[in-house]
DNA sequence: GGACCTCCATACGGTGGCGTATGGTTCCGA
DNA sequence: TCGGAACCATACGCCACCGTATGGAGGTCC
């Protein structure tokens, strides 16, 4: 039978958010998609906003897990390369990051998006410092590199970027570790 | 008297689009903001979609004008620097570019956004080739640099980027013209 | 000064989504 | 087996927006 949990709704909401933006996180369409009705939803959540919140928490947990796994890689250069491999190998994740910034008019979303993106940049910055770059240079490079990551997600939406992941990784690595560096 | 032209509506629509996204391009709220009523709107436009189209054409014309003015700068390096100065000195313009990519689920918007962004990148690429970079390298650098531009617009939305325009221009120039180059 | 065109306001019906009310079904423990 | 809790469907009122219908005010031309 099709009994649903709150987490089922949250996951569906996150998917809808990724695919169609905040407006697509609508109770009735979501219910239809889950083969349920609003009655089910309003038992698990007090209102739509709570659903959005749950979806956001779901997303934040997921990204934190990835950061944590990366943190366990001891060598900073290998950590960085792995980070970029994961980042560019998963366009869906980049699309969600982009989407949440797009929907940052909603303060609820803005708060989470800001926190997550700041954490990511701090993480990358610290890694760069580990490789020997001084803090200000590291900050500049991370800004350029992470902005490129987001911008490429944007250009992907327009089907402008056709480059394969390998090329993108090399571009990003060059931005982060500086010119003519290999490894 | 408050007689309105179709262009007044289009400009207001573009402003609303920049500020609140596609959903904010709504006839009744816009009418209220213009101190008019729907009766006025539906005299100038057949429907909402036509208004969005007009706003997009307005935007495309504006960006084309800028490209045209840049095209009249003979020296490619100076052209590039001027381009970046204008780009980073005008966060509102960057915000609109970002917004339109955000709303690219709408095919109407996607078409215009794709065309404009491709034109911009081609223009930058050609300029880089003029400075002596071979085509593939130029393409890579433009991809990284323009993506950074968009990504910085994204991070601005989250109030994460505090860097002053000068710094951003230097970062972007470094990406485009390559390492340790001044001028 | 009357016919006419331009531009606009108001009122209306239609649609889609939110949240509530109410009742029904399934399951579980005593 | 019975009662209550967990879970869900349906029906309803509400609001915001779209698009239409209708009529009215202000100019213009003869």
C-alpha cells in the first residue's frame, strides 16, 4: 500500500524544487505525483512552508555528508582534485545549488543557501591554504573557481556548455592551483 | 494625465522580472504599480506572454547596444578591460542576466537568454583571439571567465561577495589574459 | 456639435493553489 | 473484539491571478 512518510514528501519536494523551482513545490501537484491527496500531506506537515524547510534540511544534510567525506582525504591536492571530480561529474547537484540561489528571494531558502555556499568556500579556501597559498590569494582563487562552477551550471541550463567533465576539471584546477601546475 | 505606452509596460515588466522573477511579471500587480488597471494593459497587449516577450526584446536590444559600443574599441586588450569594467560596475545588469538564466524553464526566456549569452561569449572569444591566443585556449578562458562573472552575480545574491569591482576586474582579467599579465 | 477613435476603468467568470473540516480506513494493543 | 490512534480522501471556502465584456472619458475631424 502507498503509505507515505514525511521524508517521502520532503524528498519529492526537493526533486520538484530542482526540476521546477520553488513554485513547483506545490501541495496538490506533488500529491498527484505521489499518488496521494492533500489529506495525506497535511497530516505530515502543518503547511507548505514546513515542507520547503524539510526539503532544504534534506539537501543541507546531503551536501554536508560530501564535505565530510572530502575532509577525510589527507593530502590537500588530492582532496581538491577529488572535490572537482565529484562536483563536475554530478550536474544534477550543481543544478540544485544553482536553483537554490535562483530562489533566494525566499528568505527561508536564502539562509540555507548562504550557509552552505559559505561553508563550501571556506572549506576550499582552507584546503588551498594547506597547499601553501597565502590566505588572500587562496580567497581570490576560490572566489574565481567556485564562481566558475556556479556559472557553468548556469550555462548548462542554456545548453551552451558542451565540454566534458575532464576539461572542466582541468579548467577549475588551473584556477585554483594557479597556472601551469600539474598534479 | 497618466496615459501609458506599450513600452512603459515593457520597461516595468523588465524591472519586475529583474526584481521578483517571472512570477512578478503579473498584470494586476504591475497595473497597480503603474497606477493603472488591467483595462489599460489589455489594450496594449493581447496577453501576458506578449508582455514578457516585449520585456525580453527590450533587454536584448540594450545588451546589443553595449556590445556594439565595445566593438568600436580598436585595441583588443583595452576592449576587454572596458568590457570588464562595465560588467562589474553594473551589478544590476549582471543580476538580470542571472535572473533570465534562472527563469530559463520558460522556453520563451531560454531562447533569448541562450542567444544573448552565446553572442557575448563569441564576442569575448574573438577578442581574445585578436590578442594572439589560439582559438581553443581562448574558448577555455572565456568559458572560465564568463562563468565566473555569472557565478559572482549568483554569490552576490547571497551577499557572500564583498569584493570591490576593481578586485573582481583583476580576477577576471587574470582568467582571460592568463597569469601574471598586467595591462 | 456630433460621429468616431483612442485609451482606460470596472465588473465578471474561470483556474489553480492553500489550508480546513470532516469522515473513512487500517492497524494495533488491551 | 473493541476502541483509539495513525493515516488518508473528499469537499469546501478563500485568494490571486488571467482574460473578457462593457461602457465611459477625452481628444479629433468634419
